[in-house]
C-alpha cells in the first residue's frame, strides 16, 4: 500500500514537473512556476492544419469555404475583432468579407440581409458581430442565421444540439477552451472543474462540454464534475469552489477576480476574460480575470492574456467555417 502511495506521489510530482519550471521565491526557496499554455502558438498550429485541409478540399474541386461577417455600428473593439477574423480566414484560405452597416440600421433590414446570405449558395458561414445595437433583439438576430451556416453556434438549434451532446456547431470561445485542454493534455476525466461566469455564449457552453459524457455523439464531453459560479455566488463560496478545483475556467470580464489564494497548487487556470484597462499614466493594456503574475506561482498550467484563449477562439471560428462548408455540401448532396 505504502509503495503504491509512493508511486502515486512520485508520478504526480513527475507530471507537475513536466508541466512547470522552477523559480526562486523571495525567501530563496525553489518553487514551481506554472506551464504557460501558449494559445497564440497553438492557434498557429490549428490554422496551419486547417490550411492544409482546406487546400485538399479545394484540390478535390470544391470552391473555397466562404465567410461573411456582418457588423452594425462602429464600436472600435468589434471592428478589431472582425479584422482579426478576416485576417485569419485569409490565412487559412477562406474567402472572407466584412459587411458593414450603419448603427441606425433597422432590425427588419438586418434580418433581410441575413436571409439573403442564408439563401446564397456561395456563402457557407455567416456571423453577426455582437453586440448588435440596443434597438435590436439579439436573440431574434441570432436565430435568423441558418443553423448550418451559424459559425458562432448561437442559433437556438445549435445551442439545443450542444445541450443534448449532439454533433453541432459549437461557440468558438467554448470550443477554444476545450481544444486547449485536449491539446495540452490536461486531464479532465473525473476531475473537479469550476466555470466562473454563466453567460449563454461563453460560460454555459464551456460548462456544458466540461460536464458531459465523452462517449456521447458530439465526442466533446470532458467528464468533469462541474460547478458554475456567477455574480450572485457569495465571495467566500467562490473562493471555496475555486480552491477545490483541479481546473478553473473564468469568463467574467473582472480583472484580478481570481487571486493566488483561490487556486489549488498545481491546478489548471484558463482565463477567458479580456478587459482593456488604463494605468495611472494613461497606457492601456489587455488583462484577463486572473491575477496572472501571482497565480502563475501556484497553478500547474495557466493561459496568458493576451495570447491565450483569444487567438484560439479565432482559430476555432475558422474550424467552424470549414465545418459549415462541409455541412452545406452534405445538404446539397441530399
Ligand atoms: P461573456 O459573455 O463574455 O461571458 P458577460 O458579461 O455576459 O460576459 O458575463 C459575465 C459573467 O460573469 C456573468 O455570468 C456573471 O454572472 C459573471 N460574474 C460577474 N461578476 C461575478 C463575480 N463577482 N463572481 C463570479 N461571477 C461573476
């Protein structure tokens, strides 16, 4: 028994050693530093793989997959996101275009524009950059995009299929988190996970895949035991659940919400939050939900912001667009 225990402790130590590197703390002791899960490098790999697959698809005689990004209004952050998506699309060989509308566009006109793209056989993927202007009903807009062209995975049918563990188009940020856990070989089977944030586009689909059964049709289940925390989770409970977790995924947009004393040594911390903050001298920078420098000294693995989940989200959107192109081909074959 003691021998088994020793072996277990040794192999756990070995695993965390492989994942981390050491640093010397202020008292001169050697400590482990988390493995940084480099989303930017991984996104490049994913896009390169996709580029090859798309090239093969085109070589078989198909036209290049196509994506249309609709943006209403002039929110600078939204325009930056769309520019990044278009650049990634071009890189992998997707024919991509931005369709810009004035902030005063009516909901009826937007719905007409989406319906025209739905009916266009030359268009595989459609996304409407959120948020739409306040005058519009976001749910109605998302439900207008044809489910098989809905590369954001926000249509009620795609959300329903995801909830039933059926193959579907999964929201790109959630898919990015799952893909990172898989590719960095973070064990989730039977582990405790906490998702901080319960938004329908991010926190909910992440929790949905983390808890579900890998053997089900989607193949995306991660078999973890999942706790979902949100704005009404009392602070002491948030601390308690996070401290117990082997995997923390946070998506709140609150800088430094997750502090080092909330993290179990060796845990994996995935930071989905992206907030632009301004320092005392007026410089702006992007930060996540995690107190990165401190948590890095406790966690076993951690995603940086920027350069973590963000670039992988864009890569997974390209994956979804290629999937939409294949969906359309299958539909036309029927
Ligand atoms: P996104 O769509 O990017 O996930 P939202 O702003 O829609 O972002 O969602 C933020 C989420 O963060 C909400 O689910 C909210 O309940 C959660 N949240 C906000 N404050 C806290 C907090 N103090 N502790 C835990 N979760 C929080």
